[in-house]
C-alpha cells in the first residue's frame, strides 16, 4: 500500500471513530435481542429469547453464536459488540484499500479511493456502534469474495467453501454472494480443468448442512421467525421496498450511479475476452478479463441484493441496515468505473472529491442518518427495564413492541407484540400486508391478553398512552383490557447527554390484582 493509500486508510478510520463518538450512546434496540439470546445460552437455557420457547428471533446465527460464546465468560456484551465491530470496521476499510491486490484491473489509487468512499457513506459508518451483525457481515463478504475469486489450489477452494458457508450463516442474504462465487468456480473449472468447483461445493455443504439441519430440528422452520414476521413478497411490499431503495439512492446517488456504470465496462471486458478466446488467447493470461470476471461476481451480488430488498419491502430502522453491507462492494465497483470514465488523474480526483463530499453532506441532511444522533434509547431503556424488574415479580410477564433493551434489562418473560420472537404473532394474517411500516404490521391483541401479561407497553420504548401498532389497537379496544388494566407513568432520568440531564416519562399499563379474566 502506498503512503497516500495509508494516509487515506488512517483518515477513513479516524473519521468513522469520530462519527461514532458523536452518536454515542446510540445502539439498535434489536441488538439487545441478540444479547438476550446470548445470555440465555450462557446460562444453559439454549439459544432462546424466553426460556422454554424455541423461536428463532435473530436473523444472524453467526453473530448470536459469537455473542453466546463471549457471554460464557461473563463479558459485557455491549462493550464487546462495539469493540469487535470497531476492529471489523477497520478491517473492512483495509480490505477495500487493498482490493488492487486481488483485482488487478483496479489500480492502487482506485483501491485507496474505495476505502475513502466506504467510510464516507452514511449507510456504513454508524454500524460500528449498533451492536448488530452488519459490520461482521460486511467483513465476511469482502474476505470471502477476495479469497474465493483468487483460489487456485484445492485447499484454497476448500477454504472458499467454508467462508461461503459462514457468509450465509451470518445472514441469509449471503446466498446472493455465494451463488455468483460458485458460478465463478464452475466457469474456472472448465478453463483450468481442475476440481475446484466440487471441492468448494463439498466444503460448503460440509459446514452449512449440519447447521441447517440443526436449526431445522431446533427451531422447526426453514427461515428465521423474523422473516415470517416481516416479509410477504406482495405488491404493496415491493412498492414500499422501492421507496426504501429510493431513500437509499438519495443517500448515495453518485456512488450508485458510478457502480451501475461499472456494469458496462465489466461486460465490455468480458465480451472482449470471449472474442480473444475464440482466437486462441488464454483466459488466464488476460488480467483485464480476469479482473472483469471477478468484478462480475461483485456486481451480481449487489444487483441480487437490491432486487431482494425491494421485493422484501425494505426496513423500518435508521441507517439502511439492509444496504449497509453493500457499501464496500459498491465503492469498489464505483472506483473501477471512475478510473475508466476519467482517464486523466486530475479528473479522477475531482470526481472522487465530489462523490466523497456528497456522501459527507448526507450525514447532516439525510433524515435516515442525522436522525441517528437524536435516537439513543439505551440509557432510557435500561432505566425502564430496571424499573419494571423491581416493580414486578420474578415470574411477571411483559408485553411490548420493542423487544430489545427493556426486556433485556428487566429479565422478565416477554411477549413480543410485533412477532419477531413470537411464532403465533409472526404467523398472524394481516390484510394488505406490506403497506404499513416494515416489521411493525403483525399483531394479535386477543392472543396477548390471553397470556395475561402483568405489564403492557404500547408504542415504542418510551411507551404510549394511546395505541400505535396492531396489537396495541386490538388490546385497547378490548373491554377486558379497559376493566383489567390501569395506565401508569414513571419519570426516568436517563443520564447526562451533551451537557444536560435527559428526563422523560415511561408510560405503561399494569394489570390489576383483582382482574378476573
């Protein structure tokens, strides 16, 4: 790596760390669902949200397994998740900056530019603090891609198969990288006349098949319960997904446009290689063609992911979680196109400065990014959870929509009223599914009341006096609820933030002691 490349990598890492200090103590509420699974595993209850209920309420088994292993040693999961994500974020930047070593048609200057573009994208930078699997997934994608497309020896093909299995175990969307990689191996199988494709496929099955059979036996479903709660693949859902992608496009428009343009140059190089092969020119001797075939894997991965996210209806949370892991691949494709379009160095640098500047501006103007700094539920949720723990009996039951922070700290048995960790609610039929907010459409108020929760919290982590989501509304309209529960409010001092004491009110409903139902 050249000196200028090193400076860009260091500057990119410093920027990401500074930004995450700025948004502290922001974390995703869903991260605490992972933490709860991990601590239940460490205490001998298994990978469960509530002891005795085998529901796969986490999308990333590999992240859950990692946290579970750490929980065995009684480490603070909040701190560990941030530290590990910080290390992985640095590795993502370094891998992007070293992409020229694996893809010869990407020059060193372009690889350094890809690192800068990755750091300057608001869809990647916040996830260091999130407590989620996003940075791990981003790292595995780059590592598996570079290693697999460079595999030549049998042992390397075997490692490629293992890495591909880990990618899919980290997130199901990893299959959109694994499929192009296997196609790449299959094509090379004919050119090199080796058995790499079969070796990698065997090693993938060797790792993934036992895991898949185990989770099928343990949880009883082909896909995580979260998919059942969120995904429907209808017209309304696709329309919402298209809107989600449009918001993402506004965040990273120049990056996406140049990445899209990369497809033309990749196709041109592959077409030229096909003509050369017809004339007897060796495939392996053409670095441009070899690089184009590798970039085609990355391009296919990005396109397949975008199509899937649109079809699945996008997401509800800040930060574009469903697109965050595409940031480094898109940056690599974008700089490849930039180098092709702007052959003169001064034009390339000018275009690069424009793309980076656009990305940095979005940190201050795009609502999905600047809203993160004003959305820090950890301190409040912790105090609310501790409060419910002291107010209720050890066997008390909590019904809530935000199934992360408050249930994690309260340690109470919890009914997730949005269904991420509840099979019954996740399976509930909803009219015009996909037209509402992603992941917040399912509900069954009657089912919740039948379980006689001691505490019910409407809305989000601060609670609400009035119903917001489906279960909330059905519960609120019930005569049993009106007669059996009373509204309560508790003032919470959530700590000092940016020079002031943050005092807010926690609204909840408590079941009356003499409720006969």
